[in-house]
C-alpha cells in the first residue's frame, strides 16, 4: 500500500548507510569536545539558544509525528491535527520549569536526582520504574518503526533495517555523547522541517481545493465538525500526555542542565513554538486520501501513502520515496539518540553512582557510559526483535506519565507537602489511567491519571505537610 | 440440495398427458431452473464482510469504520457501497478495487448500511448495518470540563510557582 | 462546521509556520556562531 517499489533495496541501504556514516563521523568529531562526564553527558553545560531549541524540538518530533499526525487527521479531522499540536504546550510550559530546575539544582545531572532529593528512596524507585518503562517502550517503538519503514519503503528486511538504525544511533551516541546528539539533532531538525514543508506544499498544490473540501464534507462530515466529541477529548488528553512526557523525562531535564544559564527557558519555549505547526503541516495530507481516491487499509500509514501517491503523480516516484525515507529516518534517529543518551545517563548517575556508590573519573566515564548505552540499546533490540506493534503499550502509558506532573510541580515550587500522599497519588493516578484506557473510553487515560494525581498532590499540601529535605544530599551527583 | 428441486418440479400439476412427451418440455425448464439455482448457490459462497457480527453489534465510538473481506483471489475486484437505508435507494460508492479492506472515517452519529459484491457479479451481500455512536453529551462535557480544569490548574501552578519563587530569589 | 477557508487557512498557516521555523533556526545558529555561543 505504500507504493512499495518506489525505492529499490540498493537505494534504501545506500541512504541509511550514507546518513549513518555522516552522523557517526560527526559523533567522533564532536565527541572530542567531551573531556569528562559532564562534557559527555551534558555537553559542558554551555549549549546555546539555536542548538538548544533545535534539539528539544527534534527530539519531540518522532516518527509518530509523521505517521500519527495524519492518522489523527484521518480519524478526527481538523480537531485531530490541533489535538496533536497541543502536545507542544508541554515544551512551552517546560520553560519556567527549566528555569526553576537550573536554579534549584545548578549542578544537577538527572531528573532521578531531583526525585530522590524531594521524595526519598521510595519516590525515586517509583520514578525510576515509570521512567525506565516509558523510555524503553518509546525507544522500542522507534526502533520498530524504523525497521518497518525501511522494510516498506526500501525493501530492507525488518531485522536488518531495525538493527542498522540502532547500531548507527548507538555508535554516534557512544562516540560523541550529548554533543553528538545535540549536533546531529540540529541537522535532523532542519531536514524534518524542510521535508515536511516540501511534501505538504506538493500535496496542497496537487489538490483541487473545492472538490477536496466537498468530498470530505459529503463523505466524512465529522472530520470538519467543530463539536467532534472524540477529537475534543483527544485535545486535552494529548496535552496532558505531552505535559507528563516532557516534565518527567530525563531527555528534557538533561537538556535543561546542558544549556547555558538563561538559555534553557527561551530554548524550550521556542522549541514548543517550532513544534506546534508540524502535526498540522504533516497531518492534513491524510484528508486528501479520500478525494484522491487512495484506499486506506492501514490508517497508520495513510501519511506516507498519500505522500508517495502525490509525489508519484509529479513524476518524482524515486525522489519522493527518498525524501519520505530521509525525513522519517531523521525523526526516528533524533529520538533514539536522545533516549539512548538520557536513559543511559540515569543508569550511570542514578544507579551506578547513586545506588552502587561508585565514582566516575575522567578516565572511566566513557567506559561506564558505553556499557550503559549498550545495555539500553541491547534491551531495546531484544524487545523490538519480534516486531510486534507496541503502540498500545506506549499510548496506554498516558496515565503513567501524567501522574508525575503534579509531584514534579510540588517538588520544584512548594516548600512543604505530605510526601506519602503524593506517592500514593502517583500510584492511584497510574492505576486510574490504565483502567480508563482499557475499560472506560479512549483518549482519557492521561486526563484521568493527571486529575487523580493532581487531587492527591493538592491535598498533600493541606493534610499533615512537612517541609522538603534540605537541598544537599549524600549523592555525588547532586549539589 | 438443488438436486431435489427438479424432481420437486415434476409435480402432478404438470398434467396427465403422456409422461414421455412432458419430459421433453421439462428438460429445458429443468435446465433453466437448475441454472438459476446455480446462480443462487454461487451467491451463497459470494464475497462478504468478515467480522460481520462484531461490526454489527458494537457501534463505532470514534466515527471510523473498518471493513474487511476475504477474497478468493488477489486479482478479484470488489465494489463496496454505503447507504443510510437497507434498501440502498441512493447508494454511495465507497470503494472499487482489489484491496481486502477499507478504512472509512468521519461518520457522524447514525446507522449506516454497507454491501459488497465482486465486480463481475450482480449479487450483493446482505446489507451490514453499523451504528456510529459518539460519547453522550453530558459525559463529554464532564470530561472536557475536567480536562480544561486540570490543564488550567497545571499551567497556573507552574506559572504561579515560577513567578513566586523568582520573586523570593530576587529578594534573597 | 469548519469552513473551507478555515481548513485551507490552517494548512497554509501550518506550512508557512513550519518553514519559518527552519529559517529561524538557521538565523539563530548564525547568531550563536558569530558570538561563539554555540556550545
């Protein structure tokens, strides 16, 4: 259905290998800047506005943005695109959080550090379980998406394609640390933005605007409705999902730590602004499927299907396929590298240093980091092997991450609270989220989890609150 | 089963005239009847939507309907029509082609009928009735209100907390 | 119902905004580079 023969296998391999070698080369080059663990994990804490904004935006653009935005537009129309775009508010709202994080933890390394300081060992353990589960699931879905895309667009067998993408990302992250991740993110973000615009403009020019609107109005009227129930629910749910994902994950905390003082809030806010239009620019093409007579058999592939069709009509069959592959590869790589780096950081700083009380020296940090990166990648590879669609696991985790929103707000801004109540609230939120996903209604999991956890956290401010512990801690990582 | 029909046709009503002569008239009659029986029998094996019961029983809550069918052959072309009544008075052509499924989206609340046939044949499948039922208004507004509240409270707590702590830091 | 002009307006806005985003990143990169504030 994806006009499978638009790229030959040789061209598919060539693209991935050439791009891969470029990223790895840059990784080695930029990796030389990292002289110690701070350099490796946090790019010297001196990242500027342009690289900072680009990396935050690019990491948040995943293959989901390119594949799920059209899916949501297909199923939920105009509100569907806007619902997806609302996830950008998470990046924008992280701006004041980033400012506060840098001020309370100027020498901090990870979000795990923060959780342990504020909520003790119990809170930290809960946080680690949630974030590792979520991050690895996300990583696995990206690896699977990469493998499947290379298979469909480039006729590369799934196992080989999936492994190749992981190997490329592991190598440049290994050599270059966060410098490589952030540097390649900038290039990848430009490719993504320009690629989305190119494809979108071509589709837009190809459409008979009047006929397209008329077709949708007649055959798919709910997509144009202002009161489209499921889409409106998705709007708030997606927003809260976005909040939860961004506020808790070390992917963004590490970037906050990596950016120069004063840059972080501006960079995150700007990244949200940059990200907002992408689901609209990438998603609207799904509404062209019906008018163009493209039969949708798998809604998750409607984006590339329409793009391929239109580019084919322009006589750009091969080029079009290459463009789509490159854009998707960049969006996948920009997320995989960040997840590898940030998750391995957690393992190194929170587990190796924090839990096992080992020290990192300028000589040993690369080896330890390498082991952690390989471990995370290895687990992801194993889980991705069968190629089962894990999207349900990821999307059902809305309640999981949304339950961390208010505990983080409380920990950053409040002087006191009842910590046990907050932690119970996390558990209650997680359970509610999953129950809602499976048994109640789609598109309410994050909403439910977030609401329940919010309730408990707000109550914790009034029911037997106690002050947060002093900022200093026994950990070698935290100030 | 159809073997029984021709003999059933050979009823006493045909007449009391010589049986031998009547049989000659019967043969073309039997042949015609047998051929039309064949048509109906092929109809019994004709293409149909898979998962019919499940689709008919549970309404779609998001306005998307996925229809799938089993085809004997890759190259067989099917035609799928949709209408708001089971009589298919003014049917809408939804799909014509060789695929084995089609995802239709953007339906509003209501009941929709679908039928399918192979493109060479005239025999439609039984109409399949699928309902689209979105979440009820009051439930929807409750959830939207909750969502709006949580989002506003979250944004407020963050911005408020940030401004408040920034002031404090400014003082110290 | 969202009108045809709203729909196309939104799409054009989305595409233009995305393109401007790419431009903004390039401009910011050059600014940071000149001031040696890249990283």
